[in-house]
C-alpha cells in the first residue's frame, strides 16, 4: 500500500498494516471518527508517537498491557514505556525511524506489569505514512510463544534421563566462558573441567538392562549436582554439571582459582560416586575415573580443553581407574610425539630416514673385535636422532617392523660384507641383527634372509639374529620352524636380554640357539672394585652357573653393558666369551668399525 492521505483506511487494512509490516497510510487526523473506532477496537496494542518520541494517543489494548489507561499514557516518552533505550543498537534504530531515515524497527522486549508479572512483547515501530508526522508503535504479546520456545529449548538442551544439561548446552556454556569479553571483565581468567565416566557401568547396563542403567545414571547425576552445589557454597556460583553422553559427565568450573580447587572437587566426586547405590531393590557399586584440566582461559578453545580432559581421563583409566588425574603437559607432549611418529613411520622408511650404528662385540680373552651389533636410528626431520626405544614398539604395533626389519637386515649384511672386502687379511667379523617376533609371523623371514645373503655375498655364519628370551622360549609352530631353518642354513640364533624372561635353561636344549646374551642387570649387579662396598658373591655365582650350563649345552655367552675393567676382569675369570658395552665402545658409524679393524691389523687391539 503506497502512502496517501486521501480518506481513511478501513479497520482491516489498519490491522494488516501492522501485522504485515506494510506502510501504515491512514492518518489519525483524517476522518477522526473512523480512525478512532478502528484504533480503539484493534486487538493489537498500539500508540501513535510524534517525532519527539512522545505518545500522542494509545488504545485500550496498550493500556491493559501496561497496566494503565490510554489517557495516562499520552505525553509519556514511548521509548521508556517499552524499554527501547536499554541497548544502543535498538535506540539508534528507533531514532532513525522517528526521523524517517529507516523504514521500521522490530525488536523483542520483556516488560514488567504493575501486578509483578512479566510480559514478552514484540515491538514494531513504523512510519504512519507519507507526509504524516510521527510513527505507529504496536506491541504483540508473545509470552505464550516465548514460554513454548523456552520449553522446547530446555528439551533440546537437557538430557531426558538425568535432566542435566546435555552436550550441546555444555559446549554453549563453555564457549561463552572462553569468549574474551567474559574473562576480560573481572574474574580469575581461568577455567577448570572435571571430565569423568563410570567404571563398571557397562557391565551393569548389559546384565541388568537399560532401565536399571538409566536409573543409575539419574542417581549419579543427583550426587554430582549435590557435589557441585556444595562446591558453590564457598564461591559465587556452582560448577555446571552436564551429561555428555553414555556414562560420561562433566563439571565445568568458570573463574576457577587453581588446581587445588579442581582437585578438591574431583576428590568429592570420587567419594560421592563410590558410595553404593540402591536401584530397583539392588545395591550397585561403581567408581569413577576423572580427567582434570585447569588452565588460563585465554589461548584455549572448547575443543582443546575437552580433548585435554579426555586424554587425562584415559590416563586415569590406564593408571588403574577409580582415581582422578591432573593434565600433564609433558605427558601429553610425549603422547602427541608418539602419535606423530606412528603416523610417519612407514613414509620415513621409504624416504630413507633410518640409519645404522654398530656396537663392537669383543672377545673377553684377547680383547679383539669379534663382531658388531647393528642398532637402528631414526634421523627424524623434526625430533632429531631417535633411538630404537622411541619407535620400535610403534613399528611392531602397526606392522611396519616387517619393512623396517628387512631394511636393517639388508643394510647390516651389506656392510658386514664390505668390511670383509676392505680387510681381506683380517678374520671377518659377524654382524648381529635384532629380529622382532612379528617379523617371523608376518613375513617369510627364512626366505628374506636367504635372498639377502645371496644378494650381498655374506656367508651365513657371519650373520647372527637376536630374539628376546620370551619370544624364543615361547616359540612353537611356525616360529620354531623358522628358527630351525635359519640355524640349518648356518645363521646363528642368539637370545637377547637372557635372564629377564622365562629363564628356562632346560628348554635351551630343544631350541636351535647358539648364543646367550646376558642381560645388563647381571653385569651391573657385580660389585665394583674400589667402591668400598662389601662383596656379594651371589651375583658372581649366579652368572658363573649360567655360563657353565650354557657352555655344556654348546652355547657361547655374551655379557651386555660392560662398563668397567673390573667387570670385564671378573667376567673373563668366570669364563664369559664376549663382552659388549661402553668399556669397549659406544655404538658408532661404520667408518669407526673399519678403523678398529685396521688398528687390530696394525697390532693395536
């Protein structure tokens, strides 16, 4: 409808002008009787407001809505009646409408009736029409809609089983707490989170049914709420308790005062959950594992905070459950490093990021170099040179140990053959390579060894394969057949770290084993000469007995971790064949082994 002053608008058009936001074209100054009749009978609360923002006239509906009479509203400031000046944005928009620079304004306001009740209204301000001074102010009571919306939102934001805030509302509150404005205006600027789940809940849910499980969750929610309320007695507000899903709950502490506060809350929660529950005539017991995070709000995000709490919850479970664990940045950094290494292991093998160092194996009688153990290193582009304990376990978990082990074996055999060619006048040294059990199960180790020996030209007798004691002692079926085939081929089989596993010496007679490598703990257990400590002959007796038995079985013995000449002297006295350790050399590059071999040739062992 275009603005015009030619005659009054029908009552229906007037009503439609307000409801549909069309331009209101009827002027109260034109045909007063018709206008006043329509204005007074309209079910919509309305008022005409002049350019100064004062009420010119109001209808009965507006008077009833505001608990007044139309006559008393005349001359009052319209913006004050309907709270249009409470925020700057609405106020500026209202001023523009009054001056004719904006078509209309629509906003929602909560007005307080004189009887104490609150009313939600939708306020619309629109020009009267072209050439007509002032605006039409209309109010629609939307309290019922708001109440329905509030109920729907409550249902959407709360868990139906426990009646606690759900995951959506939790993240909404968390996001609001981490906004810059929220912690920049006073407060501690810190935030804390207790993230927990129930130990043993799945068993109860599976055996007694979901109905009992739901009642247990509701009972847990009540105890968590009680803990939060008690914690809130000493502070301005209680922590937010939410159910994030399944048997996972969270307690969010805004403006936390430090880790002590979160620790006290976690302790209270543990104690509350551990008390038995009486559910449906049954006494049920569960415990909780809790991950606790407390940090500055600045610089963190909802996702980062919850991830840290989830990681810490996992630590609590891994450490034995029924406990709380505080987030540890160093432990988390190690976990992240482990994940980063695991994700790049296979590509690193293909990129050639691995290298081998070799540690000498020296004859105890003459001190001459007999062989070397090949030790793999990972020259990581980000973390630098990594020793095997940082990545071998990961390689065994994801199966890349097969590919890596094949590369180590081929590289070590090729190097051993090269030393042989470079020192034709010196007895060739053997190379010892560690083999993981998974290499035996997941690949054809016998075929791999045969192919590599053929390609490199290394004699089988110059290759020694080391397996852990537990792996060898438990061998049966395919692993045992593979070990036997390798032994028949002429390859020596050694048991690494002997004495730390089964220590079943009788079993050795039925295995194709040629060498025992005594674990370094036996050598370190020897009393050092010159320390003043009283001698403990039991250490030497045990080692001597193992060496003698090994010799009777036709095996040779290598002592690991030999660090002093006193240790070497005692090992030599009790018949140990070879030694390995820092006394002789740390793991070194291939060129250094060549120098050692050249030194022996020159008469300098």
